[in-house]
């Protein structure tokens, strides 16, 4: 998934504000669902971030086009772990590992529905 | 209501990103409710922006402390109009007039409940 | 320019947060420059918002794909006025008129360079 | 440092959008400088995030008042590590460890100036 850096993504330092890389990764996760004709919001619940380990390698700048690559590292009954890397051309500027858990709309951790588990496993 | 300008509010131009002044005004509107022990989200609906006229007078900068002043201009059965001005000391940096309408949770325009109408009229 | 609505664009009301429509329009303005192999940040200055009149017509929702259409209404020596409309399919959800002025990096209003004026006039 | 959760901080899930906890922590870091009559932007450079490990423990909601506590874990010549915890009353909702490095305005890692090192060490 390609993402252009606009004014709103930068700060006074002239580069992308640090938390916006997490937003870029979230867009890429949602887009995986949209590209498959699905929504990341299921009929019974949705996925929320539980743990993140992020490394800032380079600074992305206004106007640049970035690419987010998403890889499934592990999937369990109620959670999964992704590696998400952001590239500017061949150069990696950011990477994070994120654990997401499936919560029903009451906020309780719950088993990922089989169809979504199959979809996530195929990534 | 006082608002400090942080990194997230600025962009590569070194000043506050233009749409963030609207966010500052929204914080001030919600805070009017919170300060009165109320919530801007009512049991039957909430208020949404319908029309905005905004003037950018000066650029607010990182680290500055701004003050938002909110004045009721007009209230009708299902909507009201506010003047919101943002100051840096004595200097006005931004002002907008905003029309807000009351929508029930089905998204239909609806009469503002009497208690909230009285509260808004007292501003 | 097409824009997908992601989680970050929504709020607890379940629809796009009101100031994010301004961000979408800003992306579209910058993208006009990028598409022409240009940058909205010139060697001697850049464009900043001076006045906005915005109408919220419908609520855009998570996952929807919106289209921003930008039309030049007027151009003067140091400023120009655009109409920017956001559509969901055939339905207009938002429109605004925005006046932008050209500021040099000292923050002073300045004549738009001839090449950029020609570019803007061609929109 | 106390932070109120406003509309802009929430998403369609009805709780604070995951990357906004990082923004709250950044506000708290900058505020440490402001409270001491300083700025986080020094004459020769500034601090940027290098590595983050974040745990999402509870969901913060619209209207809640959160408190950010910041503790220095380690300081080296050109970097330091903080623990930042966000509480809602007695309940911890988020925590992260963040490594920040000092970059000069050319973008090169550089020694933290002695006065700022002393200030950071006093936290």
C-alpha cells in the first residue's frame, strides 16, 4: 500500500510526526480487508492494538511516497502478530511488530471467527 | 479555555496546521459541557457542524498558549450559532462562526432538549 | 483525487471528524502540485489558508471512498480562491471555498511567482 | 500532566485511537520542558523517537481525564529512555518505554548539551 506524506503528517521538525507511522500502518491493515472486499469491523467485534514495538530508522519527509509492507508473524485463537515495514524506495524508514486482539463489542477478548482467521492466515 | 501548541499541532511550515484551529474550538465547546458537569453527547443525540466561516489572522507557533473564547450568537429549535475566537495574549489569531445542529442517533435533525437549550442559552 | 476513510478519520460519532474534511481538501491541493511534478512548497514561500467557508452536507463513514474535486474560482497577484467539493459517488457530502495567500518564508504576503500563477490558472 | 479526551482523540470504536496515546505522551514530554521555562527545541537540535515499546492495558473513553506520569529510566551521551504511564484515576490504561535521541538540525546524532542533560537527569 502506497502512502503520500502530506502537510498534516509532518510537524515543525520538517518530517513525519512519530505517531503518524502507526496511522500509516493502521491504514495498511484496514486496506488489506478492503482490498479483499471485507471490512476490519466484523459483525461481532473488531481488532484492537495490544502491544507495539516500533523502530524509527529514517525520517520520512513531506511529499515522499512510502510503501507499507505487512507480514503475518503469528496467529492464535484471539490474537495475531504482524510485522509492518515502511519503505521509501529500497530504504526502510520504519518497522513495527504489533499484537492485535479480537474484542467483541462488549470489549471482551473473543475467538477470531473462522472465516476471518482463514483470511488473516492467508496474508 | 487554554490550549498549549504541541508538536502534533504543527506542520512543516513551523506553525499550527490550519484544520487544528477547528479542533481547538471543538475542545472548547466540549469543555463548556464538561465544566458544567455535562457531556456534549446527550442521551438522545449530539451536535454536529453544519456550516463554518473561518478567518486565519495570525499564525500560532509551537509552545504558545492560546485562549479560546466562545460566544453564543443565536439559538433556534434544532441548531445554534457560535462565535469562537482564539487569542494569543491580546492578539486574535483565529476566529470562526459555526452553526451546529442537533441530530438524534439515527442522524435526523431534531429539537434540542429543553434542558440543553437552557444551558446553551446561558453561555 | 480519491481518499479512503480510515479509523483515524472517524470519531466516536461513527463518522468523519469535522476538521478532517479540511485535511482531505489539503491533500487534494498538494496532490495537484505533485501530479504536475511540482511541490506546493516553492523555493521562496508557500500558500496558507486565509479564509474558509465550509458546508457539511452529509456524513462520510468508515471505509467509504471519497472523491475531492477542486476548481479555481479566482486568482489575484498574491492569493487565489478555490472551490473544493467532496463526493461519495454522485452525492456531495462537503464543500468549501478557501482563500489561500502566498507567503514568503519570512511570513509576508508576496506575489505568486509567474510560473506558479500560470500553473494555478490552468487548473 | 492531565489530558482530557476530546472527540478528535476517539475513533468509530468509541475509544481513544491507538496512536493518540503516543501524542499524549509527547505532550507530557514537551510540557516537562515548558514547566521548567524551557523548550524541547534547543538552539542546536531536538529530540526524536528512536524506539518504542507500548502496552495497551485499558481503553480510554470520550470525556475522561487522564494523567501521564513520566520517569527517566536511563540517560546516555546522545540519548535517553523514559517510562511513560497513562492513568485514569488509579487504573493504568497505557504504558510505554521510549528511547529518544538528540539530533542536530542536520539530522546527525549528537551529544546532549550539558545543561539539558542535567535537566533531564533531574526528572
